[in-house]
């Protein structure tokens, strides 16, 4: 019995090792766990959610939405390309209205203007100067 008490009282190599649970290591552990949770959330939103709700990215099928123009919170105009024809369609909260066909000449002009707008773009400096000029006009 005394041998057992002596054996328990003697320090082992594990008892002599210092603790490695410093605040810095605990902080790193929390950061790694947070990164893992964010990675799982990103994967769920990017991969799982579209599959769950059946949302698909638009493919190159016969029907394409060329342009979208919101009028009000639930009213939007769409420029839709079906095969070689183009149509203007209006949507509201619970209805879709066929408005008018777009002639090939107008369609080419609209598409050319859209590509120019995408290519031109505005950087922050241009937008800021526009606001600055508008502020001077009000004085």
C-alpha cells in the first residue's frame, strides 16, 4: 500500500511539463474555429442554397435576359432575347405584361449602347467629382 502511495506522489514526466494553454494559443484556436465556421457557411450559401431552392445560373439557352430596369420595388422592365427576336416585358408583383417587340435595328443599337456603358464604367473619382459639381450648382 505504501508503494502505491509513493508511486502516486512521485512526479511523472507529464506532471513536470509546463502548460501549453497560453492566452495566445487559445486566441489562435478561436480564430481557426471561426475560419472553419465561416468556410462551412460560405459553402452552404454558395453551393447548398442554390441546389436546395433550385436556383441555377443562367445558361446559354434560347431565352436570355439582356437588360433589367427596376421601376419601383416590385415593378421591373426586362429586355428579353428569344432566339433572334427581342421583346420588352414588364413585370409587377403578380403579373407579367408583354409590352412590345424590339426591331432588329433598335436591338443592335441597344446592345451596342449597353456594351459601351459596361466598358466605360465610372471610378470613384469621377462619381465624387460629379457630386462636387452638383453641390456647386446649388450655391
